[in-house]
């Protein structure tokens, strides 16, 4: 088992009260994400040579082949497109995303003005549709009417979700940040002149929970394991431009996050390839960037680095206990302040009957034992936006390093 690094001594940002050097100015973000299949192949090859504790476990072994095949064959700039892009399990789409975007739905609605559609609905199917309920499903006018109602329902859910996020917002943060729109998200909408998605507002609701206890002016750096495509890092960096965020994930997720965040923040990103070529990663290296993209097997390369906050959302639950314990060893050495976890306290489903899952669930007791150097200061059922997934039981938990001062109840 690869062991955690020696205790961290450096910080990615000076302690509160000292002048912090500003991060380098970002290049203008690219209008599109770069397709770089050779980079994806390099990541996959490197992962094949890594310790098993740094590779996908049973849960993600199911998703990996399809995700890799999609990235090899399709334009990454469509990865958030419903009905075409990557799966909701990847975090690329939200489970309430419609199969088509609003513009396509409006075009379909416009078909009710077509003479052919009216002839089919009014003459061929009309008499039967008036008397036989099942026949109405084949009436194109009925179908178009349902599409219109579906679009309006989606727009209502968007407005309500945005309003709920505003109620969680304590200082107007939401009004000055927005989703990048990269990846062609089908659920992108505009509210008060800014672009949002369901996923963005979900991540904002998680951020609002953490903000209830954490003073972000005293947080200079964040370590996130399991960032998906990088949406949470994007939000944190836009909300707090002084932050430096290090994301850690396996490919192909890391590949998408690497390309997404590079398109968002330009030269302020230290990508996987450059980090691998740098070898040892010390605070003096990481301080030059706002975002650092690492694979798990690069964690041992971090030397003399300390992060103020650790973030893991719906990720550890998809691993095996031994893998989470290995990550926890690094986290306890690298993080000096807070831990935020959002996972199922009873673990995710077991692989059985041909269905994918984990071999052994990671449950609440594992987190308490693996992160023993941190004290649990708050635990509650997750209330993330939008609240539409019945039966999904997640916990939000905040831990504070034992002996640290300055915490407050969320």
C-alpha cells in the first residue's frame, strides 16, 4: 500500500493577516474545450501502471469503458448535452435534465402549425382520439401539447431552484457567478442576466452549507478528490478568486476536468501532463497556479504542501473501504483545517444480480475511523438543490482538525 507523504510544512497561501501574492492573471478562456485524445490515452496508460489503490474500483469499472469510448469518438464540447453526452452519474448532467434543450423543444412545439400534422391529428386520428384514451398518444397534436407542458414545467423548476439558491445566499455571491456554459449543457438557463444549470445550483447549495461554518476569507487552498468534470472547483474559484484548488481524480474523469478547467481558467491551470513532467510538486510550484489537476498516483509527489479545506461529494461512497482509507491517509497529512463530505451514510448499493455497485460499502463508521484526526462538528441530511430525487439519502458532514480554533456551528 502506498503510504501518505511526510507531514506537510508549507501552505499554498500565506496565513491570514499576511499579504498574499495574487494568482497570475488568467488568459482569456477558450470558447471551446480542446479535444486531446492522446492526453486521455496517456492518462489511461499511466493508470494501468499505478498501484491498484489508485485505480477504479468495482463501481467505476462499470462506467469507464463507455465513458472512454464516448470521449474517443465524440467532441468533448458536447459532453453535457442531454441524450448525447456523458452520463448523469459522471456529473456531466443532472438527473432532471430534459432529453432536449429549450430551443429544440420550442421547434417541436412549432410543428402544431404544420398542415400535415394538423391533418394527421384532426382527420386520421381525431375521431378515435376523442373516444379512445390510448389513441391520443398517437395524436401528434397531443404529443406537441405534452412537449409544451414539459418545457413549461422545466422552466418552472429552473425558476424555483434559482429562487431557493437565492434564499441560501447570504451575501449576493450567486448574483456575481455563473456556469461557464462549456460542454453544451441542455439545462442551461438565464436568471437575472446570468447562466445557471441544475448542477451549478446543486453545487452552490453545497457551498452554502459549508459557508455556514467556514470563513472563506481564511481559506486559501482547497483539495478535492472526486471532482467529476470540475464544476465545484469552477464555482469555488469564481466565488473566491483568491483560492487555489487542487483536484484529484482517475481518468477519464480527470481528462474531462483537465480540459474543462483549462478552458475556464486558461494558463492559470497546471494540467496533468505538466504536473507529471514537474515530478515533485512543492508549494512553490503550486503557488503559481489557481488550479492543479492531478491523478491519484501523483499524491505522493506533493511535498511541503498544506491545504486549508478538503472536499469530497458523492465520491468516496463509490469506492471500496481500503481505497478510501488510503486516500484518508493523504488527506490527514495534507489538510490543516476542514473536511467536507457528502456521501450516503449507509453506503451505496452492492454489485449483485448483474447490476453494478461496490463489493463492500463505505459507511459512516468508516469515515469516523479513517479521519480520526478530525472531529465531526456537524452532520445532517443533505438538502441539495433541486430536491427531486426521492429515496436518495445523503449526509452532509463537516469535520474540523482536532485542536484547531475558530470554528462555528453551520
